[in-house]
C-alpha cells in the first residue's frame, strides 16, 4: 500500500485520459456512471485473449486448466477486497443489477409470502427499486420506503418505525448514486437484524472509494459492479452469507451450475457455482481481478483520503462560485461521497452538459436512474460531476471555468 497518490503516474496509466473531446483535453468527471480502465486491466484482458484463451471448468487440456486456474483465482482477490470469509461466498454476475435481481428472485421464492414487507430507501437507484417492486407484486408482499430529509439523509427514526415482524428484507445503497449520500449502513443492518430481517447492500458507488468489510458490516448480501471500480463492463459481484446462498434456489438454469441431470430430476452444484449458469464472462473476470489488484496496490484508504480532499476542494468551489441560482443537492461533506449533483435556476441540466462537452468536460445529466430521488427534491434532472482516482484540482478548476462560461451564455 502506498502512503500517497502519485497523480501523474496514475493519470498516465489510463490510456483513454490522453484523448480529446471536440479538440479539447478530456476532463472526465463521470466516474459514478463508469470509470476508465488502467493499462493493467486492458493488458490483462488482451493478453488472455491473445495468448491464453480457453473455456473454464469444462476440459482437461492445458489451456483450459490454466484459464480455469486464473479465473478461479479472482474469487480470492474479491474475497480479500471485501474481506469475505470464504471464496465460496463470492458469486460472479453481470453487474450490480443482476446481483440484486438474483437475490430478489431467489430470496423471494424462498422467504417472501403474502403480507411480508421489503424495505428500501427513497434515494435508491432504479436497480434497487424495480426488482423489489416486481418481486413484491409476484409474491403479494409490501414495499416500504424510508424517507430522507432535505439534505438527502435517511431519517433514521422513520426507518426504525418501519421495522417489525413483517420485515423480511432491507435493501439499501451504501452510497446514493444520484446525490452522493453515504448511508449509515452498519447501523441500519444491525437494526434490521434486530427484528429478524435480512439485508442487501448495493455497493456499486462505495466499492471504488471506501474500504469494504462485509463481515464488519454484517450484511447478508453485498453487490457491486466491475466497471465502476476501474474494471470491465459485464462483470459484477454478489457476496452472500454461506447459509443463505445454500438455502436459495438457482436463479438461472444451464451448464456448469448442475451436479447430475436426468430427465426426471436435476441436482445442483454448491454455491457459488449454483448461481453461475452457462459459459462465464472469463476475460471480464480476469479484468476485474486486475482492477481490484490495481486498487489494492494503490491502497483503498489512500484513495479514499485523496478523493475526500478533492471533494472538499470541489464543494468549496461550488460555495464560492458566484453563480446565481446554483444549488447543490445532498448532504454535507462529512456524509457525502465524491458525487456532486447540482442545478442552476432557469437552465436545463442537459444544456449545461451539452455545452460543457464542447469544452472537453464530461459530466452526467438527467435523472441518474433515480427518478424517485428527483421527485423528492422537486426536480426532473440534475447535472452531476463525480470523482475518481485520476482527477485532480485542475480538472475541477477547468470544470468551473467552463460552467461559468456556459451559464453566462445561457442566460
């Protein structure tokens, strides 16, 4: 682990960041949507395809055995990254969305009946809303929603009142993708367990920025995506407690997840293979392993400290921008991740994002797959800048210089 971030070395390690947009040097401030990939990840995947490609778990020839070894080793990398108790608690999925859908489907079939309650928050990503709506409709269960205050923070007393004998599962984000709120996850998990409920944490926005310890959090399930933690798309992780993974039925059926198949009956592999039907995302898994090794080599605590200071600088710039009608949504710095969602009175966020694009600045605009959050704050969309390991104060300065020019032209 390094004691400090060598920004120049980090930036040089991301090939895409040497590119331009509209002839301007790229200032990439959309890591909450997806992160760029370091050379380590690109090379690992390219080398696998060029020199080592074979299927896994299905053959005895040397290439296949080596591919299987590399593939299986990534579970150990993930285990270390989130401090899971066992590699067998790590399920490979296509992303956080599939991880949540897997739990909604399998947990719902096993443990949810008519009148049971599932609890989510008002600031969830659609991927942690829609699967539970579908499951509750199918099972006759009730979906309850924890409100947030005007700062975008969970009203913990309202959450406490919701919990009871009917609560079977609480599904919450670790960090809200739309406004950056960092939830009191450990406390909320403990409160859910006090009434006998299970918990799922959507860690998509937390895994790239915070040390994750699933055993300390005591989460029953924890999910995150590779592409948000400097890895490839199409690969995600579902951590689940051993006893729960053993109790849940398979999510998909097919090859690799079976033990014995007859026309009369099929038996299944033990977790995690029970949930991994079909030929897996081999290169993507290898890329994820390289990405997590990259993050661990830099030191997740070091990354967090660096990004926290950068966030403080950005928030100070917002406070002192002098832009009339500029409003930042969400909590104070102490309860916020590196996400700043904002509006400017009288100017549509799409126009802001479009004009910043011509200045080489990439931000996200829209509802951020969080329409209930937008409704809570009385807006239809926001502009959102979000930070990664490859950003620095210069990026923020260029962003604000561009924002001031854009606002002046649009008024």
